């Protein structure tokens, strides 16, 4: 498996067990390019990130950052110094907030002489459907309209890409920068459960729509043979 091929696949490490997280990385690091952590980071901190990075893979730190611009600037410096590769931002915090984290990350990278992480605006969680958007979040319009609005805002703020459902990449990419990075959760092989995702698609559909990186979790992590499951997903991504 080439580096280019495996870097189309990200495995969500949805567990708090540090040994299980690192064991999974060791088992699959030749097949998976990115590993996503969120709650595990809250429990184990930067040391866990450094241990994963030491295994020569890339880390997707899924923090969905949202705070006042000054606080986000500190986050921009911190995640750049930590050396992660992808970080999520909540665009609903506005342009000033997103610009502050992007500028701080760029400034820190220049000081260190390194690259900065790609900053990704989260459009709408794939657990949000039309009913939730209109009746619980009290946002008018369609899901597609809201995804587009947040994606354009992320681009205007200087972020590097977005997180969106598989079908939405194709619909909006012509309005966004040519080098935008599209991360798609909620993809699965045909016949697999949707779990708590509502806006989904197959791995092949996501790639055909222009996805840069597919985030897969339970289909691989809970498989009896995780390497076989990862290879099955990769076959659908790269064929």
C-alpha cells in the first residue's frame, strides 16, 4: 500500500483506552494514513498525540474549536507546536474567530520553520437532518443551504477545507477554492449500519464526489479482522 493511497483513509479512534488506541495504530499504520482522536485527547493529552506521531502516521485532532478570537489564536499556536496535521473548527463562531486561528497557526509555523495543520470548518454534523436543523437548531432553510453557507464562510476566513457529508462535496465544490480539502465522515460499505449518522454515502460515492479523505470508524475498528476490513475499504477508495 503506497503512502498516497493510505492517506485517503482516516480511522476514527473512538475509544478512551490508551493501550487500545496505540495498539490499533500499530496494527493498521501501514494501511491507514490518518488517525482521528477527540475524547482520547481530552483524557490523555498531548502525550498521546506525540506517541501516535512517533509511529509515522498523521493525526487528525477533532476538537471542533469554538471560542472568542483571542482564545482561538492560542489554539492555533498550540496545535501547530504539537505537530498535528488536521484540526476542526466550528464556523458558527464567525470570520474573526476563524481568521485568528489560521493566522496564529501560520505565524507559529513560520517561527518554527515547519508546516501548519490543515484547518477544517465543520459544516453540519452528519447526525443532523432536516428536522433537527429546522426544529431543534432553529435554523431556517435546507441542510444543503446551511452546509453551503458554512463552507463559503470557512473559505472566506482562510481555512483549508471542510468536513461535510459525502453527497454534499459534489454539490458545493465548484463554489470553493480548487485546492480545498474535503473530509467526509459517514461513509460505509454497502450493507453496513448507519449507526447515528443520518446523511451518509458509500466510500465509492464519496470519492466520486471529490472527497479528499474518508473518515471510517466502527466498520474497521469493530471488525473481527480489522486489517481485512481496512483493505476492503481501501479497495473501494482507490479502485
